[in-house]
C-alpha cells in the first residue's frame, strides 16, 4: 500500500472519558490545531498508510496540527463498549480536546461525527475558532419512512452475518456505497477496515444508538464561522443533509463537491476543491499574529506554562521538568503544546523559538 508521502510522524496518545472508557487519539502535522471528530470507521494505525485516507492525512498535516481519534469501541480505543449515546460521545470529544492541550481549535466533523460536533460547539463555543462539516449531518431528523426502516433492517442483518467473515462479500455492499468510484485496491482496503475497526456486535449496537441521535435543535445556537462540504451524489449521507446544515447555521457556507464518493479520492477533480476550501477556511487561524516579545510571552501564558517554559529555557528536558515540578511528563507536554499554540509556533523548531521569545528581553 505504500507509505505516507511525507516525513510526518503521528504521536498516539490516550484520553480517559467521563465514564472511564479509554479513547485513542493521534497528533501529526504542524500549524493551528484542527480536531477531527471521529467518523464511524477508523483505526489510527491502519488509516496511517491507507490508499483511501492517505491524501487527507498528508495535506491536512501540511496546514494544521491534526488531532484525530478512534470512536469508543473502535480502532485503538477501548472495545466491548455498550454506551454509544450522544452524551458519551460528546464526553469522548471533550476528553480528547482536553488531553491534546489546546485552548482553542478548529473542529472538523466527518460523517457520523456531525451531531457530536454540534453538541460540543453549543456547549463550548469559547473553545472553537471555526467549524467544518464534511459528508456529515445533524442526526436522525423526523420519523423514518417504511422504506428506510426496511433498508436499515437489511443492513443490520448483513452486518451480523457478514462483518467478521474472512471474505468481504457482505462488507463490499457498504464499501461500494462509500467509494463507488474507487479502485479495487481502495475497495479492498475499506473491506478490511470494516473488520479491523470494529466487531459485528459493536457495529450493530453503535449504529442503532446513533440512529436515535438528533442535534438539529442545537443548530440555531451556533454562531461561529462554519463551512459545509459534501459530495453531490453521496450514497451514505444525502446532499440534502448538507443543505439542511448550511441553511440552519447562521452564516454557514455550503460547498458542493462534484463526486459520487462519500470519501473524496485523491485522483478525482473534487479533491483539489476540497483541499483548497479547507486550507482557505482555516487560514485566519494559521495567520494569527504570534506573540512577539518577552513581555508578550509572559502576559500570554498561564503561571504554570511560564514556569515550564522557563525550565525549558534552563536546558531541562521534559522528564527533568516533570521531576522538578512534580508533574507527569504528559502534563508537561500538554502545557508546552499550549505554549506553542499561544505563541503561534509549530513544527520541530517550536520549542527553540518559544525559548528564544522568552529570553528576548534578557
């Protein structure tokens, strides 16, 4: 399958949700923080070299510090989970956001992540700089039709019977809906992802609970820059769902992608459009003026952040800082990430540049 066409390295970590479930998340890239609200099927390690997701990871990592996570019961997060309610999933997002250590960030909701992102944005407007929906919706609005109920039962039966089989005949039904324009290699990867990301019992249970979630009543409360991206002929989430989102969020902008695929692939004309739209949309976060002087550094940081940065300026590494201040190494890392974000710094030179700013008035 090849490797990522970049020297990026992802940093996999774990956060503890409110009910104790461990949520795996990963960071890569450089730039302003962009947190991706988990979609239904993901596996942090398996996705990393994916012929379907690779171009997303590469390109987003070039313009942002990307934080993504595996949904509860999926991927590297804790398995054998029975609670997939909205409250539990919002708590997972809160845990990842807090664990990653950024005070402010952009939030990208993919697929089933929409209702969770809406609820989070309504509860924590002070944390978000902007909001993006991609192939997503607000949840299950209204009473499903008889045809929708019958189709849902058929999908559930296919998951129960065919999800864990060594051959992908049943899983290929879902794959062909997600990426009808995909190559055989790409379709085989989605076939395998389904089995690797989640077991059949959890897939059925999580799907049933997601279908009861509706966050559309919260849309009128959202007041932040919002971009809605959606493939015109998406078979997983209809374009009407995107139109509804954009029509009910104040000032939201809707971009129709000329694609049949739920996941826009790297070789189709819609991909450069999607990439450009996200790049331009988060540009204000990327171009925010950095703190310039030692005085500005001192005023921008919390006392603990300033204490840790001063220790770093004294030549201490993270383990030594943790020992000196009686903190965990993870806590030191989290505070330093906050420092870099506040100072508008990113990449491998962020620590050196932060120290230089601190010492500029000495």
